[in-house]
């Protein structure tokens, strides 16, 4: 199998199931952004030294691949079987957030991204996650009156929402572990 097929040279791609669509379609933007997020999570995993966090980040990458493959499937093809996210995937993130919160100071202000390059990577992943969430919300609403969607966008939206919370909390935990300053945003008077 060649890596290049030349079939996308005119701005189209194939959904899983074969139907050709424009590369600018919302569904393509959504799974492309999930793919981008997965790359940022991979970078976070590469800079992370905590084995338990590395393992969770790998689990998150697996779930993002699940989400991306589901988003890439043709919603008009009801016979396609793709993996799906589960409530337990969300609960795993919530437990990780709660565990990190146990050792963090309560949040009293907005926090500016930065303080250490690894913390900044975490914030970049968080913002890409938020974009993926917004795209899944738009995709969900574009299918609100159309039963042909094969994606459980509500669980995807919930997962991405919780993942962005996890990434924010992880950025704070990384800053603490690295001894990096957590800079609060203080509005001008």
C-alpha cells in the first residue's frame, strides 16, 4: 500500500465506508482536529516523566484514535461498526483530575499559560482539545434532525470537555512538580 494515492489532489477525501467528501467538511475538520490533539498528547507523553501519567496519556491517545475513527466513518452507512467511547473513559479522567486536585492549591484566579515549556505544551493540547470539542458540538447540531449520524457526539463532547479539564489540571500539576511559577491573570484596574 502506497502512502500517496493522489485521490485527494482535488480537495476530496474518502470517509471510512467509501463515500467521497470535500476535505473542508465539518466532519473532516472534526476528526482532523482530534488527530492534531492526539499529536499534542503524544508530545506531552514524551516530556512526561511520571510513569502513571505517561500510561494515562497513552490511554487517552487510544481513546482519541477511537473518536477519530468514529468521526471518519460515513454516517450514511449503518452497517459500519466502529469502536465507541464509554462513560468509564470519562470517569477515568475524573478520577485522575480528583487525584491531582488533592495536591494542588485551590484555584482562585485564571492562570496564564506558561512557566515551563512542558506546561506550555499541556496548555496547547488543552486549547486544541477545546477546538475539537467545539467542532463536535457543531457536528452534533448539524445532525440534530438527522438520524443518519453514526457518532454519539454527546459522549464525544462530554469526553473532550472532561479531557480539557484534565489537561488544565495536568498543566497545574506539572508546574508544581517542575517548580515552575504559576502566573495568575490579574485584570487591570
